[in-house]
């Protein structure tokens, strides 16, 4: 039946392999370069993002309570 075995909740082998591959990528030259540019937008993308955000806020029935919360008071 091969090496397919039940590892309980979650697949620990797949998790370990993913974490190792991710660590190697982050430490690689390409990974470092990608992280430098993470979140960069091009051309009119920023304008499009802001417009979409404004449209979403206008459609919202209520504002997020965190948006108007008085942070000087707990709770």
C-alpha cells in the first residue's frame, strides 16, 4: 500500500515539506528580490484600488465600529 498513512489531524509530512520549501525560497536571492517588491503597484493600480475601496465603503450598510472607535477608551 505504499507510504500513504494516516497522520492524524493535518498532514505533518506535507506541512514540514511546505515549511522547508518556503524557508529556502525566502532565503534565496529570488525570494529576497520578491519581498522587496511585495505590495508594489503599477500605473493606475493605486487609483483603481482607492476607487474600489471608496465604492465598497459607499455600498456598506454600516461603518466598521473599529473605524470610528475612540482608542483612548478600552473596549
